[in-house]
C-alpha cells in the first residue's frame, strides 16, 4: 500500500533549494537584476546589521548582503553552512536555515539557539553588530513546488522550527498554492516557543495553515490551551494528515526528538528507513 512520504530535515539544518548561480533577470524590464550572493564552493563573509534577542538563549541575526539587489539564491528547499572558529586545526561549521526567503533582497536572517557545547552557536553568540558571518552554500535538499502535495504535516522541536518556517512562508506567499499545512511545534516551556508571534500571525491570516503547540515542562497548566507532554501517537493521529501519496510529513528537531518521531537519518545523511512513532502510525520514507 502506498503511504505518504516522511522527510527528515535533521537537527538544526535548513530547507531551501538553490537557484541558478548566474544572475536572475526579472520578467519586468523596469525591475533590477537580482544577484545571488552565496557560493557552494567557498565561504563568503557578510556583516551583521542587527541582533535581536528573542529568548533567553536564542538570537535573530539580520545579515546584510552586498546591495539591495543581492539575494541569497535560496529556494525551498536547501541548507547553508555557517563557519565557526577552527578547532584543533579543523574547520568547524554547522548547517542553518535562513528564516527569510530569496525574495527578501539585500539581507537574510538566521535564528540561532546557543548551546553550551555548540561550537558554532557559542561562537555566534559572542558576535556583535558589525561583525562578520561566514557562509557557504546553498546545498539542495527536497525541492518544493506549489501543490506538489495536498496536505503537509510538520513535526518540529526547538530550533527545528526554522526550516519549517521557510517552507510555510513559501507556500503561504503564493495565492495559487492550495496546500494545507498543520505544524505541531514541541518545546519545554512557553517562553521557549521561538517565532511564536510570527507563526500565530500567519495562522490568523491564512486558513490553510494551522499551528499546534506542545509543551513538556509547563508551569501554569490552567492557562495553557495546547497539548501538555511530548508528541505521541495520539497527537500525530489528531494533527497529521493520514498516510497517503497526496500527503507529506516534515520532521526536524534535536537528535532525541528525531529518534522518537521518525528515527534519525542514515550515517551517510540519506533519509534511511522511517522508524519511531511515524513508522508505528503507518508512514514510510
């Protein structure tokens, strides 16, 4: 029996598909030529123009591109690599997803949670406005095209929200894309819900987007209207589209989250077989 596909994005990685490396001419003769800024072959440096603290351990970095006519060259879905400080003579880098789209010319934004043992996130946490971020990419993942699926379910934990948000924005900005999206976003406490205002705003404006929150360490349970605990089989059954060739499930979060929900990617970073709760619910890769 055909079932719907599960796409594991992986912990703290990005989703976006890259455009041609040559300049992209607009269809209008009066519009400027947009110039891709990144390269998958080498790191390039870009200055931070604004840093916003969005939680006790997470910051949003707004990074300038060379001009207002420059773009990232990212298109859903692919990732970029961000460079940290070399360790023991070896290059240190980690994958991230810009929360802006390619249409946001002149800059891009990264939302980064600082982990105590995070080689790159700890380094980024020390940077100030005016400092440089080194970026290489983009690197293609799953290409998204409008209406490729009727329904998309998303299971995200922590900073796994950033690749989900890019796909969500890509779908909702296109009035011809009729895809229905249901995001289930898991966190510890209410203060840990990253980008909540933006998610709630999108949900209020677009009937084809729904967001459900799950908290595992809730302090004030009386005022909370979402789920309490961890994502389990009952939440998946209630919120995710059922197994079908017309549906798709995205999963992204820290390793323990991935292991429970879908199993982690294979050692060679291919998708590998679906495990965990999604396998038990009848989903396949």
